C-alpha cells in the first residue's frame, strides 16, 4: 500500500501506512527501505539515510536492490548525479 501511495506522491499517507507496518514488524526491511525513499523525496536526508541503514542491516540483499534502482535511472539523470560528485 505504501508503495502505491509513494508512486502517487502521497507521501504523508505513505508514511502513515509504513508506521503501522513497522509497529507490527520492526524487522520489515522493505518498510524501512520504502521509508527511506519517501523521506528522500521530502528532503529529510538524515532520516532517509537512517532508514536505509536499518534496511541494510536487516537485509543482506540491500546493496543489489540499490544498484538495480540506480541502473533504472534515465541516462540524463545519471549524468546529473555524476556532476554532483
């Protein structure tokens, strides 16, 4: 549900759904990861990184997920990312 809300850019409701999900299962690495994505979109980078860190600790496949996400970024956006570093 939170991923649908994320895709609709309804970040407030997505965070509400993730909060409920994490209250039920604090070890849900997908919820932590989605939380990181949402917080990234609303410019809460420190909080976003904390969520990604928790997801990484809970999920051994975290890095491959992030790499596949980066691989799906359009080329023009990849060029912008290179310029930022």
